[in-house]
C-alpha cells in the first residue's frame, strides 16, 4: 500500500533528504503501482535530493514485477515507462529501455545464447555481470544464473525458448530445523 495520503506528502518526503518512512524496508513500501508516476517525476527532477534513490526504486520495482510475473502491475508499469521514454531526462529514458528489455524477456520466445543469458541475468537479478555465475545447468536444457549471496536467487533460462523462472531458497526457521528428522 502506497504510504503517502497524497502527492503533496510524497513531494515533502522527496524534498527532505533526511526524511525516512521506516528504518528498514522503506524501498519495499514504495513498491506500489499508485506511486509509479510520482517516483518517475522525482527521479526526473534535477533539484530533488532523492532523485537517484527514486530512480533506484523504479528499477528495483520493475525488476521484481516482471521477474516474478506480477501481471497485475504490468499496465501501470507500461504506462509509466511510456512517459519515461518521452522524457528529456536521460536516466528516465534509460529506465524505460530497461523496462522494455524486461518485458521482452516475457514476450519473445527465441533461443538464448550465453551473451543474452548474461544480459538477462544482469537485468533480472540486478547485479553487475561480473558478480553473476552463468553456466549450463545439468541436463543442458537451461542456463543457470545465480547471485553469490548468502540466500541467492537462481534464474533458470530455457536455452531454446528464452522462457525463465526465478527461484529463491529461504533459510530454514528454527521451528523448521527442530522439525527435521535427526
């Protein structure tokens, strides 16, 4: 749920570099289709102290929306990307190109070579290409891409069709560990 009651409240928050919504997960609180136009507006404003922060939230939200196939947000995301593509701000246009590329991974079925798998991994896992591990999965049908984090997200890309799926393994809770057979 969008945390601001109106545009004025959002603009006051964006104009104050020291204003925070929460100590943690503030960026996730801003992942709401209602806020996409406002985030884009702030990201295009050269005088906004949170310009880069808002641009980062837009990129992360687009990646999560398309990567995890949250189709209910697609329309709002496309509309905002269309506005960004017509912007005079180069960062906004780059974001629109990024969103278009992300959507192309969902829409176009085609074989995927290693270079395209690396681009898909960088876009969908949001990490620099040199941090990502891209290899042929056992059986040879998929590219397997992973972030080298403590709880990595794995991206499986079908080499023949380009379709993909993301998988994230969560750590076991203490209750789940206690329930494991010894």
